[in-house]
């Protein structure tokens, strides 16, 4: 049981290091892929019945994103916790949908929560006076599409791993 918590902590740590060092060279108009956010949403999407694991994942993913970003510390943790609780509420209201969620569901899930996260972080930094934080611009659309491409690839990889269990 505790092994998955250790494994996810190590995975987020490695993703944070790779995202902050290596993948900054692969930016498109200043947008870089957010692999921490992608993995976080994949875990919420595929392991939605494990509330403790979702909360733990939100805290760990938010922590590593906060450590390696210029935003106000703990803003990502709070945002990820809100997303975790909102996704739990969303999935509990969608009882008609069975375990076979499609890529369409994931894309809507990803885009909605990606926009929420970016707006939440922007507003926190704006109201708390973080002047080094970038303003929202049309590059935000590029960031959504760029991250969505990686999220779709990761979705199919995750789904493939899930089908082998």
C-alpha cells in the first residue's frame, strides 16, 4: 500500500527535475509542457475511487510544482486540492458513465481543469502582488494545445497499462 505513495512521490520529483531543466528547451512561444499537471490529472482520471490517494497526489504534485515555479508557494497545492475535490464531485455526479471513459471525456476533463489551474494561479499571484509572474495572453491557447498533445499521448499509454492489469 505505501509503495504506491513512495512511487508517485519519486515520479513527481523526477518529472519536476526534467520539466524544470530539460524540457525548458522545448518551449513553443514560451509554453512548456507541464508533465506534473498531466500526470496529476491522469491519476485523478484513472484512480478516481481512491480519495486518499487523490489528496496525497494533489499535495505532492502541487508541492513539486510550487518548488520549481515562480508562483506564490502553496498556490499549486491549493489549486490541485480544489481540482481533486471538484473531480471527485464531478465523477460522483456522472454515475451513468461506466468505467470506459473515452478520450473525449479526458480531453474535456483536461482542458477544464487546465484552464481552472492557470486562472487560479494567475489570480493568486495577481492579488498577492507577485510582479514577476507573467500575464495571461494568447500564448495561453498555445500552452493548452501543447500540453493537450502530451496529455493525449499519456492517456493512451496509461490506458494501455491499465488494460494489462
